[in-house]
C-alpha cells in the first residue's frame, strides 16, 4: 500500500517516522519554494527515499503522478496550502488532515500559538477527512490535550507530537482497511483562527500581566517571539518572571539593572531571556539605545 504525505512541518516529520513500517512506499508532497529542512532530515535518516519527494508545482502534473504511482491514501500534516477537491478525491482510501487543535473550536492557522495566547485550558489533536473548506471535514479521531498554566507553544507542540504517535499506532490499521467512523463537526461551536502576523506579537504596556505572559509563552522559540518597541527597535522577549518589586521604581515602564524589568499596570516582570537583532540583550546593548 502506498501513502502520500503533504507536509512542511516537524509534526509531518513525526508522522512519517510513525508510519514508516505500515506502508510499502511513502511519498512526500512538498510545497514549491519552501525550505526543505525537515525533508532532508527524513532522507538522511532513511525514513523516506529521495526519489519519492515530489515538489507540488501544479494540479495537472500532480494528478498524473498519483495515477502513475497508484497512491492509495493521503494525509496532510502542516501543509501550507489548500488541497483542492480534484486532488483529494483521487485517493481511493481517502485524504485526511492532521490538525494540531481541538475541533471545531480551533479551526484555522497557528492554532498552537493561539491556544496559549487565548488562555484556553485545553486543545487537542484531530484527524479529519479533507473536504472543500479548511478544517471542516468529519472527524475520524480526536484527542483532548490539557494546557497547564506554564505551557509554552514549544511544550504544547511536543505534547501534540507524542499524542500523534500514539494515535497513529492505535488507529492506522483502520485507515488502511477503510473502516472509519465519522463524526460531523458542529459548525455552531466552530471558531476560525486567522494566520498570525509578526505585528500580533507586540507587547503593549497597557496590557496586564496575564496577557503579556500568555503572549510570551505563545511565541517562544522557534517562533519569532513577543516583542516591544524601544526607541524604534524591537526587543524580543522569550521568558519573564513576575516579581513583587524591582531595584528601583520606574516611571517609564522599562528599566535595566542587570536584568530588564517591565512595569505593567498590574505588576512587574523581570525579563530572563531577551534578544535584539538576534543577540542576547545585555546592559551594554540596551544602554546603546
């Protein structure tokens, strides 16, 4: 049996490793003009064959490849583009999307980050049938994941990866045998989250401590990071600690004494990890501004 995996993400890499022994051939469908870091690592580790990496250029070319290779089933994992009906209908066992959010509450893009930033207490991993809209198809499998008060986007992504491995090992045979139970999503409960922009990560000093903390935890590395503007420069912040007092009380919202401090309307944060121009923030760099 042959599988096509539309992917450009670390979760796609995890999925490939999980199903390696389940399929005769694995084909990777990779978006044109994207960095192929994850794909190269899969090839290096002999999870996939280099000849089985297909650059997605246009629908007509890809349709011919599916017919020629006789690919049976497809999964999308972090693929950045919509898969059209004339493509997903070609696979005799169906086409499915692995979504890193609880459906229908976290449809859309960047939902790992949004789950943290919005203050959600739970999210999940869903495997659903691909249809003509985004994240709206019938759910095949879904697992809830709890979000703790210290969760970061990085730690949540790791949790999702571990759950995905378990789901694959438990349920992949059902997909291969085409014995699936489908649950229609309740559109009345749905919320679609838009793609985040760099500007969404700006810390405004009229925000409260909880809002700033969630924003920082939701954008930790490898994401761009939450930032604030100081003298027209972006200072990116990756970790803070709430403190009762700072070395001196400051009226300008920002103060540097061995560490940087943010004075917000309902508390003070000591900044424990920050960068400017991709360099660790030091007192010398700060004072130069």
